[in-house]
């Protein structure tokens, strides 16, 4: 799954941490709308580090490139419809449906239940 990141704080939104499907969709929509502040709220500490690294990389991008990425992200956000999660104990693998062709994302989002909250788990090693 490819993501585009920027630091666009659109105000904090309510997160339903009780269901992995809700968190996965919240996180994906936050990323698609380039709302890193809200994406971090639905993320584990590892994922917050990844988001920070990508935020820093984005800051060095020319403005024209940022505008193009924002436009692509808005198109992708419009296609997000539903989430299917397979949960085993405190780990959920969630697939987001659908992309522009109506297909599910190939790589699922991994969520971990930490305390009473489901949070998206991404590691720096996953970016390689």
C-alpha cells in the first residue's frame, strides 16, 4: 500500500478505537487526506516514527510535487469504501476496499490491540 504524507492539521477528529475496522479506515482516510496529526492518533509508537520520517522527507519536496501528491491522494480517498479485518487475539489484518479499479489493497494494514485500543502498526523495516 502506498501512502503520501504531509503535515496538514485539519483538527482532531474522533477515533473509535474499539473496532480495528474503524481504526484502519480512520488511519487510511487521514493518510489519504494528508492529515498526519490524526493518522498519528491511530498509530502505535513505531508507526508514529515512520510517519515522522515520511513527514521530514516530504518537507524537502518542491511545492509542485507536493501539489501533485495531494491531488492524487484526494482521488484515492474518494474510493475508500469498506474494511475487512481478520483478527487473531490482539492482532488484526485489515484490507481496505477499494482502489480506483474497485480492487482491494494487496498489502493489509496490521493493527495491534494495545490496552483497549486498536492501533496501526508499521515498522521502519517494512519500508525497505
